C-alpha cells in the first residue's frame, strides 16, 4: 500500500476527522512543531475533499511516507509512565491506536475548536 505523510503547518490542532489514517482512525493533527503533528495516511487520501481544501489553504503539507517509524507504547502506557500526553508518541516511534488516544485526540480537537470560536 502506498502511503503519504500529512503534516500540520499551523500552530493549532487541526481536525481532519473526515480523513482516515493507515489504521482507519480519524486524522486529528497536533500543532506544528509538536509530536502528533503528522499522520501516515493511504495515498488515496490526497483526493479526499477535506484534505484538498486544507492543502489549498496551505494548512497542511504532504509527502510520500518514509519507512514507518518503529511502534512505540500505547497512549495509556505512555501516560501511565508519567509522560505528558501532549508529547505522545515518543520521538522516533509511531503512535499505536488505542481508545485512550482516540479520546485524547477528540478532546484536543474540541478544545482547539472552542478556542478558535472564542478568537
């Protein structure tokens, strides 16, 4: 399967939940410069209307995905080890899909949307 890396170019959380990553999860990108700013997606995602829109607005960039990083701990394991959730996944590791990660990403997307609405 051919894949692309979708990377956030903005300083806020970007909810692309209409687009799915290679694990079938909705794409929610963390702010540029933080862990979670990019997600690996099937190459067909490049044609998704939501992704086309944010690409045209230059909110995200894409490139062919390099060799996948090694799998790291689950979100729950990472947080249980006293690491900060916003730093998940650890540098050089791929995120591991889990219910806790999905809930955290959704919470971050809601908080980002609320902050934008107040601005």
